């Protein structure tokens, strides 16, 4: 059985960015920190992780949302995703 070709790291990153853009109407910026090829059971995937900046404007800062998107390395479809609570960089102790 011939091995399947896989998409490039850049294609996986673009697929994850397009997915995140589709999830948030007020997405201002996407910063990808890591793209890594992995194997989950019999699937080859790219784990794409980073920070999405949502909202904000001239006077207010956007909310930073850490995310992780799993992209199929074979066809570039999103097969899983997760985002965490927004980061709050200011602490009032």
C-alpha cells in the first residue's frame, strides 16, 4: 500500500487560521506559536497552537484566547479544536 502524501506545515497553519477566523466574528489577530506533526492512533495530524486576539479597538485592548487546532495531515480538514479561558495580563492583588 503506497504511503499517502501529507500537506505542508504552512498549509496546516493556514487551515487552522481559517478555522479560527470562522469561529470569531471579531477576531483581530492570530499568532501561531507551534505547529507540530503528530500521530493519534492511526491518524497523522498537525497540532497547531497559538493565541487569538478577539475584540478591542482604539482605546481598549483585545482579549487573548489560547487555542489549539488539530488538522488532518492528509487532507487539511480540522478534526479537533480547543480554546481556553481568555488570558488576563493585568493582575490586581
